[in-house]
C-alpha cells in the first residue's frame, strides 16, 4: 500500500507523538510513504505565523526527516491542481483540497485524523 501523510500525521510520526493512532503508525511503518509538497508549504506558513515551532529551520527539518524516515516527497503536478477545480467544497482548506486531489490522482491512501477526506471518497487510515 502507498500512503500520503497529512501534515499533522507527518509531524506526529517524526516526533513520536502519542496523538498518532496505533493504526496510522502501523500503516506508516508498513507502507511506501509520501509527503506532499503542499504539507511542507503549509508547515512553512505556520512557522512564519508562529503557529508551529520546529527545532530547526524548515528546510533542514523537512530534508532531514524525510531522509531519516524514508518518506518520499510528492511534488505538486498540474493534474493535481486541475483536479482541485472539480472537487466539491466538502473542505475549504486549500492544503487539504490539494492533498485530496493528489490522493485521488495517485491512488494513495491518506493518513489523517481529518474525517472530511471521507466525503471525497478518498481512502483514509486513522
């Protein structure tokens, strides 16, 4: 199974946070994992706004954690952006909408606590 981690799932995985469910933890450990570039973008914005604190600069954190965890970066492609245009507005968050489009286009399961993904017909594990 191939999965894409929502931003919070990636952060909780890298920090061994207890908020990451046992089922999500198992899926991450046993799957080919991706992190969307949109999640890096979202985290960078939150860091700049003071809503997220990392123990090192954003570029260093993501570069090191992706490598250490064996997680591949999922680029944002034109077809992902185009898919966003036809999604219903079950979720207004632009990062979640792009992540939904990527999961649908790539046939990936999303690792996320956010049940709003379910309304799009995306496979979700939590």
